[in-house]
C-alpha cells in the first residue's frame, strides 16, 4: 500500500483522489506520478473524509470528479451540504477523456483550470476497432457461434484489402484507427467538423448530411469515433442505414446516442447492413431482454474498448507534464477549461 501524507499537512502537494479506473487501483497512479515527479509531494487520499480535508488546501488535484461536500472558489461558504471549500484549487487533472460529468460552470466561475485524459485511449481503442473489422472481414463471429454448436460448416468471408473505411471523427482515436488501417491497403474517408483542416485519411469531408451520406454510401465499414453533440446525436438513423451498402458494418466506440438503436435493430432485421460492433449502446447498459443481444451478426462489448493496463502510465505522462508547466506558467496540455 502506498504511504499517505498526513491529511492535515498544510501543503499536500499533488492530491490523487481514491477513484478507480477499469479496476486499476489509484495506488498505481500515485506511483506513476512519483516516478515522473520525484521532487513533488504526491498525496493519495484514502477515504472520502481525507479527500475533503486535503482539498481544503490543495492547489493541484487529479481524479474523475470532486467528492461530495466540496464547494469551489472563495465565494462559497461552508455549509452542511458543502463542509469544505477548495479555495486554493487551481488545477484539476480529470482522469477521463470526457469532462461532461463535471460542473464546468463552477470550475469556470472559480477560475480553476481543468485538463482531461485525451490521448490515453488511442492505441487500445484503435486495436479494438481493427479487431472488430477483421472479425467481420474473416467472419470470426460466425466461426465462434458454429464452434459453440460443434458445427463444421464452411462460410464465405471477405478481404479487408481494397475496402473503404469511413472514420467519423479525426481526434486522437480516429487518427489512431486511420494509422493502423494503412498496412491493410484500404481507402479511408474522414469526417470532421472542420474538413478544411484536412487529416490523415485519403479524403476528408464535413458532417453535413449530404457529405456524410455520400461517404457512407461508398464504405464497407463505418467507424464512429466522434463526440456526442447536437450535430451527431441520432446521426445513424433510418436514412443513414438505408444509405449504407448491404455489406457495410457499423462500429461504435464513441457514444451510444449517436446511433438510433431502434433504427439499427430494424436495419439488422432487414439485412440493410452486414452487422455491427457496439462498445457503447443506447440505453447503456443494454437490458438483457434487448433484441440486439440475439443477433448473430452484432458483437457487443460492455464499454470495454477503453480498458488498457497502460492507462495510468499514459495519464501520468499528461498530468506530470502539466504539473511542471503549472509551476512555470506555460500552457497546459489537454486543457478544456
């Protein structure tokens, strides 16, 4: 167990909240930070009480969210609901890539910088995507189901070579997917909010309906790697599925509501597409009685593509660099607020 600095220490240094990611203990995160910041005090809060006590003095904190009972900024008074005011907090290093769960208005009002974990998922999620594409290309899912029945029966399969892959979203994950696709000799179409910026794909288009549908009409694989927004919510609806070729495969490793689930079920039932790999669903978790579980050509993983044993190592690189930059007033990496 990692040693813990006394919670009453006036200057606790960098405070790590006791919040687990993918079953990885926070103690491992502390060790990674200590390796990278040997001259800094790294304090692990072992309990919710210690978290609140440490936040009363901490300047830099890292975790997925602040614990209950902590108010932000000097304008907040101690109350029964908020027994602690984190009025020294200047930098919060969120351990998630997404920060939609945070009270962003409160951080902004209190002038607290927030950074995220963007970039840590590139290798693992892109490997998940490539694994799914290859599984559908070589029909491994059919082999698996027939193997469960001890059924020796041949099936047709495909080649990934010369296919077209549409990657929606060219951030860290979309770029990593594109990079790993290059050795397979495929044609790639990237979809991004600012197509004039170009990108790593053979073609780049915007998120306008006409451009997206034209790209989907030419693609054997569609990889959703974009954020959920007003523009992308329900993007894969009945019209999108009718546009996709019948041999197309949908892969969603982004957010469930980007896909209209009822429309997807109907598209699978009508053989409008060849199949789907879903790491995220809407609703999530997917109820046991949902029809998507029953399709042989739908592979579902429980929001698991982000799991990697290297999570803390990669995150510690980002947070340690920001601690160093914070001390020198340099621009922070991955700053979202």
